[in-house]
C-alpha cells in the first residue's frame, strides 16, 4: 500500500495533468503556471519556471509545490510528458518516478 505522502503527490500530479490538458477549466490557475520556453538550447530541462517567492506561505503554495515536484520527477524519469502521454501511461510513469524518489530519499549512507 502506498504511503499517504505518495498518494498525495500522485493526486497533485494528476491535478496538474488535468489542468494542462484542459479537463479542469481554470484560466486563473493556468495563468499562474510558468512554462519554460528557452530561446536557445540549454542544459536546463525543467518544464516549469519556479518564481522566487518572498514568503514561505507563497513558496509552499499547492501550485508551486506541484510544479517543483514535476521538475524533480522529470529528472528521474525523463520520458514523463503532460502533452503526449495518455492518462494511464502518465500515471504509471509518475508513480514509478515517485517510488524511485521516495527510495532515494530514504537511503542513508553509513
């Protein structure tokens, strides 16, 4: 059984997927998402640009956390794609990356 944290992260990625695919209609939330469109090729492969927030409350806002989590997961599993993957395929890739992220965070070097 997945942990509560894992389930929350999975559902937040599902929400972001639905928002970007147009299943959830919220122009306000879409306006708060900053997609990285580089003018030239760079090593930065992050899909989302995370704005620097002045307070912890803004830094820990749900949308900010979702974008940050996706950037981390896409580094673990670089084939995760909001715009190309089907819903089921997206969920499998996200779940696999979340499990890898959880395992890598729990490994303690002695």
